[in-house]
C-alpha cells in the first residue's frame, strides 16, 4: 500500500510541476513585447519582417527596423524602439 501512495505522490508532483512551468512560461511571455529596431547584429530573437531569414541570431546589422527582440513590456519606447506597425511603415519608405 505504501508503494502505491509513493508512486501516486510522485506522479502528482510531476504533473503539478508541469502545470506550474506552463503557467510561468505564459506569464513570462505576457510580460514581454516585441521591440523592433534596437537589435545588435546577431542578437535578434526570431524571423524578421522582410522575410530574409527565419531564425534567431541572423540579424546582419545593428538597429535594422525589421529585426526585433523581446523586451520587458513597456520598455521598448524607452529604448527608442518601434512597434511592428511603426517598423513596417519605416520599411515602406
């Protein structure tokens, strides 16, 4: 009987940790925003707006308006960054 309780407790703990990990990841993403135009070469987080690459770390120049990285929500403007709409408009010029 104690073996069954031990296994049940271990399974419950594993499931609980998994649920907590997902909640933390969701909170972390909600607390961030994409900020365009502030990326240093090779330090972008993912694909760019122009579609010339689709992976992190492939930015070729500093400050390109189509490259982005995640920053704390509300800090993009403080870093002189652009929203996605602003970056798209700047690229059209």
